[in-house]
């Protein structure tokens, strides 16, 4: 009698661990890419362009103190800098904070605590909240969907939400770490944040909503210092 086939190997869990006063430990062979925000001649963010993947292994550590000389990777500068990486973000589900915005044949939710001010939700003429009044127009609805789906932090989410997409990590130049796909984020104390399709993680060390970005990198004049990012 032949031996039964061995059970298939489970793929490694795609997860990011926030370490105590240290880096993000990325696990599960998550691809790492630079991302560029595409702007109009007037400086309005309208799209994103992803670069080629950076060479990484199945596990790598990303700086979150802002001091590493080998950004985006950790070089233990957090030890010399005495970095305080205490997590202050609300760990309750997003639904407990988000407000619902209803238009004609379109509904989205808005959690302001997650905002990074990336700017995809507005232009010089209008914004997604104002556009609700004209959402009976299919062209307006299509533009609203596009703007909402570009939000990197998950502040804005369409209802029902779309596909989470292929998991990956993106590096905004001089800005936060974008996480896409259903990637688990584990706090330094071992608890897990709600799994969301999009997150933006602080890498300047100055956010008041750690581990998430709150746009403090602009005030801190953060520069990633890498020609590849």
C-alpha cells in the first residue's frame, strides 16, 4: 500500500512585526518597491508609479526611527538615538471611528485618524466630499472611485470594499511605508491590528499615531537619503 502524499506546505505568513523601539520586521517574502506620486503641473496628486523591486530576502528590517544611514533598511541607529517607538494608535476596528458618506450609487467611509495628507482625495476645484452632491453623474462617480482607491493609508474606503490586491510594501520618497494587500501587522506586545487592505506606516520616527503615519514627516523635513527610492 502506497504512502499517502504529504500535506502541501503552507506558504509563509505575510506579516509585519513592529519591534519595541526598533524596526519593522517584514516576513513572508513581501516584495519591496519604491513608489512615486504623479502630480499635475499644478502639483495635484493624480496617480502613482511603482518602481522595480528592490533586492530583499524572505525577511528584512525597515527603519522606523528615521535615523538609519542605510535607509530604508535598519542599521541599529535606533539604539544610539534612544528612539521611543511607543505605539499610540487606536487598535479598535476602523469601523468604530469611520463615518459613512453616502452619495448616489456610491458610499464610502472616512477614518480621519489614518490620514497622511497624500492629497489624492482633492484638487484645486473640488474634493470627494463635495463631489457627493453630484454623484448622480456617472463620470463624477467614476472619478470619486478613482480618487478614493488611490488613498494609500485607508482613511477612505469604498463600500463595499474592493479586492485587497497582491500584498506588497511600497516606499514613498521622503514619506511613509505603504502596505497593500491583506498583510498582518503585529504590535510590539504581540497583539494584532485589524487587517486592512491599505496602511501607511511611519518611517520618520515623529508620528503621533505610531505605527501609522500622520504626515509628521513633512514637519520633520524627513529625507530617506537613498538614490534608489
